[in-house]
């Protein structure tokens, strides 16, 4: 049931001859000239106005504060979980030790 079944190769019934290969003519084509790309007009550099610069700084500060708050809350959640696990371990240990002393 779990053994793989290898297909058997059937024996050839006759000698086959390979098909005849007909030569093909070689035709060389001259490549078409590459199209010339139009020259791109130089774009003006991005210029930030004082208002846009303040908005950019304010947005960056908001992102940093939000990400920091999320990371601090995750760290706090891990600390609270670790503390509660440690308290549970101490209580269970004292209950088990108290039970064996009696």
C-alpha cells in the first residue's frame, strides 16, 4: 500500500527513423533605426513654502508621537503580563509548599 509504483517502460515495437531535416534559407534583415526620444524638459526643483515646511514637521512629529505611544503601551502590556504571571507563580508555589508541609 505504501510502496511507490514505478511505471514500466514499454519496449519499442519497431525501429523508428528520424524525420528528415530540410535546410532553411538564411535571410538577413537590416535593423530599423531606433526612434529618437524627445528631450525631456527639466523639471523645476521642489520648493517648500514656510507653511508646507511647518506642516511637514508637524506631520512627522505626530507620526513619531503616535508610534512612540503605541510602543510604550505594548511595553507596558508586556510588563503587566509578566508581573501577573510572576505573582501567580509565587502564589501557586506557596500553596503547593504549604500543602506538602501538612
